[in-house]
């Protein structure tokens, strides 16, 4: 499969993108043969958001409703996708792929309810050309073109080394926890759940995982795979690690827990298709 000639609509439903970074990313996409259009309000700013709620929502809805658009690429994460969820359509005129991560996690599990939309957890355009490495760039291009991804080694942290199958789901831990109790709350029964986060203190990570547990979001999950937890500091003098905290609150689920997945806010942010069947076999993720 090729991306040659496919049309990308760039939207900013959350944080304010760096327009220089965005321009470099657009140039990169064009070298891949993609045609790129920028949403009317991507360069806007309203407090800590990329424009007003109405303008951010309008750009996203315009991209989703345009039959000429194949790919909707999130410009930047941060915060703000929660505001657009109530306005999402129930149908789209053609198959579309939405790309992003972090705050886009909220969008993923609302968009999964709409037939014809696929989601790729991958770099936003704010960092595609300037903040992630070449491996990450090749990963998203391979995902778009249907190249079978290479197996990814994992570190088994807890539980049996059984072969596990299930759809690959998850995303940003804090954002997932923020959906608890809403009509967009996901349910990860029979799934392999990826979790990552950034700039969260250990007790907040604990709290978010407990929120997922109390809400039943992790009920019946088959495995937990930990991505990167970037700039998540421990208190001064702590005699425990972040891995200890994660295992304290995840081990009671009684499922295998793995770490070492290069997904999240680090320089390497490998892409994966939300909901695609995956398998863990001998501490290797096949997706």
C-alpha cells in the first residue's frame, strides 16, 4: 500500500503547536507523497489551547466530514480534546485514519464508536520532524503503508510468561483516567493494554491507575504493557522506584505485566494501530 496522493488534514483540537515544527513536519509528509492542508484555526491561541472550543471543534469536524480527506493528523497534544467529544459525528463519508497520542487518547475511544475510522497511536506533527528519532518516523510511515512491524522485545515484570492474544489498546494513563464515569469511558476486557505518561508524580500515577481499576476499565484485561514514563520524578530520598509503584497498583489485577515498550513522550515513539490484534509471546510483542 502507498500513501502517495492521500490527503492529510492537520487539526489542533488540544494544545498550541509550534508553527515552525509544524512546517517542518508538513514538508516531511510532502516528501512521502502526501497532500497536506492545515485547519483554518491551527495557528490560533486561546489561553492554553489552540483556539476557542468552537474553532478547534469546527476544524476537527470539517476534516472528519470532508470526503477528500484520508488522514486526520493531530498537530499537538497537551490538553483540549475533552472539549470536542460531545460534538463528534456518528458517521463519516469515507474511511479515515486519525493519528496522535497523549491527549488524543480521549479522542480514540470516542472515535472507535464511529464506523470507518481507524486510529494510529503515533507522533503528533508538532514533534514528527524535530522531536522524535528516525526510527519513529519510519514506524509511522510503515504503519500508514501497511508494512508488517518488527517484533518488539519486552521486559516481563510480573506474572506468568504465557502467550497472550488480544487487541492492542490503551494510551496515556492520565487521559484514560479522566474518561472514567463518562460516556466515552473505554472497557479493555480481553485486551492488551498499553500505558504511558509524562510529567506526573508517582502518587498521581498511582491515583490514575486506581481510578482505572475502580471504574472497571481494566477488568478482564489480558496483559499490561508499560511504555515510557517521562519526567515522572520520585520524592527526594525515596527508597523505591517508579516500577515499584506501578507494580504495587497493577499486580492485583492478576495479569502479566511487561515493560520496555518504546511508546510515549520520549525521543522514540513507535506507532501502533489502536484495536489491532496483537500477541505477546516469549516477551516479544507482535502487532
